[in-house]
């Protein structure tokens, strides 16, 4: 036992003492925050397109006004959506609406208002464009206005030519960038709305009624007998599903990272003949156990560091949500599910990767088996997203019984309170598979550590059958 602990201590310190380990430990939450913030920053920094409208002939009369009206209605809808979001946040957090608005402004770029700001602005048609004759002259002026080198004051992002084909509105959209379809989508929706109003009016329906119908946004509230309040569904009721999905992804990252560290450690020590030195003073079983235990301590250190940083960030920046998260993790038992599935999942993958590493001397050797394994491990990543909205879907329930997928999928499903038979059954299957993997990996590790046989399916299977003899 003492030799096992010494090997575990050596394995832990070999990584924990390096600067790269701590940098990578801090890099993950940093890049996770950046990864979540980048899409928001991209949307808030997205420029407003300056668009000029040109009605081509008498048949197009009124279409420019219809597009402007559609833009105004869209802005009203965005403001109404922002107000509803602020009211929902006020109900959830108990903060005054004014405080939420102030917090949004302090968040930079106008908070929610920046995300819902209209990205299209209608500007006056330049005199040169209005005076240009249809055809080559008009096209020449358009190209000048859209040119990247044109003066910024007179430069446009798009020019829209409006017309009618019979009774139906049409448009030609010139844009400064060929890949920018924001204006094209907006004009299409605006003309669709205008044509719908035209059809209704022709059918004898008052245009004011049509506009009122377009502006109407029903106030829909969700209720459930399983909500925290016993009635209306709020953020507190959706929080467990969010935490469950995050737990599944976190487990996947931790387990695969820890197992990969173990594989590289064994592979490096075999290529450097260090494993032979260890075998002279400890048995293969003691070495395997010590290495698995040492990397487990390393993984636990990473988990505690990430958890501590997350808790500090939550208390500092979102203190109103901290009690909710604590309640879900502790009172709802999510933390216990997480730890149980983490232990079983790590044991399965760690001993398997260590056994593979015992047959390898270079990373190329490991790719023979690692490639198919990693391809299979993509499956729970894809299915976990379905578990957020449909945790009881047949494909999710069936795959939850596959031991190698159980830690990730059951962590994501735990908030939906799956039947106890599934919790007990999948956990029993996972630990049974973990014990089987310990037996298989122990025999394979012994054979790989004591020989120079190259990694292949045949040699791996022969090692399991022969147990290294």
C-alpha cells in the first residue's frame, strides 16, 4: 500500500508542480467565459446598416413607406420584448426594474437594449442616385455609393430597388458585402408584411385592424405543479436543467482530460524506460493503482479550483442566484449524482487509457485505438443537448444504460428526476463495467509494461486473455 501511495504522490506532483498545469487550469474558465461573451460582443458590436430605398416607377409607389413602417413596428416589438425580459428578471431576482436597467447599462454596450437594437437604418436617398437614369448610369452610381473607398459620410451599406410584378412587391438588393444578407432578410419580411396588409385591405379588412394585429404580443406565462412556487414557472425551475447539462459537459471534459494525462504519462515512462525501473520495485498492479489514484487527485484539484472560481464569480457578480445554485446542488442532491458518476466514469476511462499507454511508445502508436474511442465519445456530447429539453426521449433513456455514456447522460438527466430504477440500474451497470475494465486493464497493463509488443487490437486482446503470461 505504501508503494502505491508513493507512486500516486509522485504522479500528482509531476503535474501539480509545473507552471503549465496551473496555467491550463486557469485557462479553461477564462476561455469558457470568453467563448460565452464573444457571441454577445459580436452581436452588440454589429454595425447598423445604412440603407437607401428607391422606388422604380409609379407601380412601386408606397413600398418605401411600407418598409419604413415595418422597421418602426419591428423596433416596437424589440422594445416590448426588452420590457418583458426586464419584468421577468425583476420577478426572478426580486430587484427593482430600475436597478436591472442600470445594471444592464453598466454591463456595457447597453445591455439587453444593445442585443435588441435594430441593425438596419433607412437613410435619405442620395441626390445622385435619385437623379440617375435606370440602367448603366444608375448601376454606376450604386457601385460608387457601395465602394469601400467612398467617403464615409456618403457611403451606404445597401441600396434597395423596390418594384411590383403585377400586384406582388419585388426588390433588388445591392449590398456592399456579398456575404451580408441582413438587409435582404429584412426587406423580404417587410414586403411580405406589406403584401399581406394589401391582401387584407382588398378583402375589406380595415388597415388599422391589420396593424393592431401585427403589434399584438400575447403575455404567455408557464405554470407547472412541479415548479418551486407550486404554480408559475420561473428561472429557479429551469436552473436544475442548466446545471445538469453543465455537469454533463464538465464531467466529459474532466474524465477525458484525466484519462488522457494518464495515457501520456504511462506512454512517456515506457518510452524513457522509467516504467522498467518502477517495475523493479513495485508490481504492475501497484503501479497502475498508484497512477490512477495520483491522476484522480490531480483531477479533483482541477475540479475544486474550477468550483471555487465559479463560486467566487457567482457570489461577486450574481449574488441573487448563488442561493438558488446552492439549493439545487445540495438540497436537490445534484452534487451527489455528480460525484458518483464522476467516480465511476473516471475509473472506467482511466484504467482503459492507462492500459493503452502501456503498449505505446509514441503518440502515433496510441492513435490505432484512441481514434475510434474518441469518435464514440462524441455521441454523448450530441445527445446531452437533447437531454436538456427532452430528458425522457427514448434515445436518451436507451443510451443512458450504455455504461460508457452513463456518467454524462445521467448527470444531464438527473434534474428531471428519472425513475429510481433507472438511477440505480444505470449506476450499477456503470460500476460493474468499471470493475470489469479494472480487471481487463490490469491484465493488459501488466502485459504491455513487461513487453515491447506494439499496440494493436490483436496484441491488446491477447494480453487480456493471457494476462501477461
